[in-house]
C-alpha cells in the first residue's frame, strides 16, 4: 500500500510541476507575444481557469506528501519526503501571500477595465511564478529521490 501511495503522490506532484513549468516557459511566452488586448485577455482567462484548479492540486499534493511522510516514517527516504513537504508548504504560502492576490485582480480585467500598470503586475506574477516553479521542482526531485 505504501508503494502505491508513493508512486501516486509522485505522479500527482510531477504532473503539477509539468503544468506549472509549461505555464512559465510555454504559455506565458506565447501569451506575451500576442497583441496587447489579446495578451491581457489570455492572461485573465488562464488566471480564471488555472486559478480554479491549482489550489486543489497544491493542497492535495501537500496532503499526499504528508500522508506519505507519516505512513513511511520508519522507511528510508522519509527525511527527503518531509523536506519535499516543507517545500510544497512554502509553495502554498508563496501562492497565497504573493501570487493569488495578483491573479485575483488579473482574472477580472478586460481591455476596458484593466489598470494602467497591468503589465507590470503580470510581470511581477511571472517572476514570482518562476521562483515557485523552482521550489516545486526541488520538491518533486526530493520525492523521486525518496523513491530510490
């Protein structure tokens, strides 16, 4: 049963990392190459869509890692799982305190009502997102290491 939990958790976190990596290094560059109104609309739509899914994914991943850490507390690699959990917790805290407030504003903007500094706010979100991606990649790497 523990092996199933380990693999399932690693896959869930790995897919989350893949989605967030794709947002940072594929979707945002595509959106940023569009004309201004389309760019802003695309960012707002992405914020609405992923803003609905990612909180569940982040919290679910953290819970799964916590269950793994408790269930496997007497096995090799538990320290790596706990460290991964700490990094995922950091990513949740970063999200709630830094990224979500920007996203909550961004997802309501239209070309008609966006603030004058909307591009700077999007760029700030993107910079913070790069840091968050690095944190969750590190967490994923620790989970994979704990498996071997």
